[in-house]
């Protein structure tokens, strides 16, 4: 039975888990939720927040995450298996314009509103 990567692994913790990391993630979640609440009725402000989150996602994925990938094929395979078990690849989906236009306030019988 193999032991999952942890803080003693050569490339660092695969999950970033631990009490300090968990608390810091919770603080981040709370801060994002507060920003969402502050912009509740402000679609431009929420869009700005989504864009910033997407930028962070891209920066982490293209920088520190790729740099932290295991060097060996077996370790990379183990990481991919762990990712699949824990929910797969993190993805920020973008809504399609058509899905936004399906809202009742955008019905075709109310042009210009």
C-alpha cells in the first residue's frame, strides 16, 4: 500500500492540507463570499470578481501547479488518480450567451428592456 504524498514528499504536499492551510483556505472562502455579498446586485462588479478569480486560477495552474508536478511517471499517475478520486480537474466554466438570454426578463416580446 502506497502512502499519499504529504509534507515530507520531495515536491511538498500534494493536497496542501493541514490545520494552517485549512484555516487559510477558509479565510479565503469567507473573503470571496463577502465580496460576492457586497456585489449581490452589481453584475459588473460580479463579472470583475469572476475575471479576477479566473486570472488567479490561470496563474496558479500555469505557474506553481505545473512547477509542483512530480518528475516521475508513476508519481504523476498517482497524482492524476488522486485528482480523479477527489473531484477531477478544477475548472471555471463560462456561461454561454444563449443561457444568459434565456432569462425571463429577456423574452423576445419585450425588446429593449
